[in-house]
């Protein structure tokens, strides 16, 4: 019987290549026990390979993998106290729900009374009581997903690996299953390591997220940290929508400074902005900032901007109705074009195409990015 773990995970300098293609490149990561942790990134970034390395389906070319401080690099999957739920549920079509869930326990020689008890507990946990005798073909996609979860949880692992398990579900069902997964993880209290390319899914489910690109981890943090303080342009662009702004530092006063924003006209009208600086650079350096669309305020052109905010004049290039928001494209006086989101509520003015506007934004919302 596998030794019981708490579910604390460490990867240190892990590397995995397929021929000349490096899928995971010197990845180091710590996942605390009981965390809902997501690996997020585009296809081919190395997140599924990382998951399979942890599950024991692949072995690293270099590096160390530890669970609760003990190396598991050379252990097969059944000795890691880890179970996996894949995108394709791989249920046995000729078996009932109860038989599918019980299969792994039967292979391990668990006594039948214990199997019946644990199968009942697992099915109750995922809300499938009363469906024990149905075959997979008689279930909806969401119910089949729950059977796969019950099958993974019935052995009471300390770590559950989930490889894009909701990708094949329709949008409404996927949203509901996200809520159920989050509640289930909180109830069972084990470590969930979740792989997804869906930014919104990762943000809504996770306690912490690692954003990956080209086999490397770009940033690790809470959803709020990843969104509000992206480390580089890739993270800022992959998580949500950003306006990317370049500016040359012309003045500094402690943690704040003034940058002259780079426009896209041959002879732009100079436009300056106060920004927050975090241990950066002498005057003259060209810096790159991220500014989220919802952090920008549009006002009538003769309105005084809120105190302490930057300001510029602009003109509406386009307006799109998104239901809860209006999305505007605004051309600033120096030729820059920014995307702006304003809530569809009465306290925010609405503007038509070609309308003149005052554009305001806070220095704190200009997030300095690493190159």
C-alpha cells in the first residue's frame, strides 16, 4: 500500500526534452499541501508535461521532484499517492458507474466491504448517489466527469492532478463544474494541481497560479497578483487585456517618476504620465508599462479629472457594446490608441464614435514590466 503523504510538492531544476525540443526547461516550483494550484499557459508551453512528470508517467532528464520532502523521481505512479483526471475520462463503457469507480481498488486487492463503503462515499462526494447502476453512455458529459473524479478520489490520494478535465464540456456546464470542483477541493482538503489554457478558469478556481511559456515559468502568484502585477509583457497579455505603453523616464521623485509616452505619429505631441517606479533605472531609459482597460476613465472633455490622476485628450475611434460594459478604442493626442472598458451603468457617461473625451488614469495603474 502506498505511503500516505500530506501533498506538499517541490520541483527543483526539472528538465524534460523530446529529442531537440525542450518541453520543460529548468522548472522550480513549490506547491503547498491543500492548495488549488493551476499551471496556465498556451498549448505547447510544458504544463501537461510537468503534470505527467509529477504523476510518474514521465521521468525527468534532470532535476528533482519531491513530495513532502522525499524524492519520488524514480517511483512509479502507484507509489506516489497521486491520482490523475484526464481530459478524456476513459471510463469503461461496459461497466456501471459503481464498477468504474471500484476498479482501481479491486486491482489493489481492497476487501469488498471496504470497496462498497468507499465507492458510496466517493459518489456522494461528487453528487452521483442513485446512479450507481448506470452505464457511462446513459450519463451526461458532466456526470461522466464526476465519475472520473470519483474514481480518482476513491483511493484517497493526497494529490489530484487534473489535465484540462473540463475542456470537452459546453460553456454553461463548464462554469457549473468549475464551481463544483472548487467546492470539492475545499471539502476534501487535498492538493489539486490543475492544467488549463483558459485564463478565466484558472483565475476563478485557483489559490495560486504558475504561468508558463516555452517550458519556463514566467510568474507564480495568487490570481490577484498575477492580474494586478504582471511581471512581463507575456503575462500581462495572456491574462486579460492590456494596453502596452512605452515611455522614457524624464524625471524621478522617490518611488514616482514622469515618463514621456512614445506615440505613433512622426511628430507626436508630447504626452507625459506620472508612474510608480520600483527600484528602476536612471533618467532616459525606455520603459514598458501595462495599463488595464478597466483602469482608464473616460470623461467629457471639459471635465476636471479626479485628483492625482494623469490626463490626456482623445477621440473615440470605436464603441462596442458587451452587455455589462462598453468597450471603446480611443486615440490619444500623441497618436496612441488605447482600449478602454467602462461599466454599463448610469454613473458612467456614454460616448459615440468620433466624440472628444478626456482620458484619465492613475499612476499606480501603470504597471512596470520586465523586458
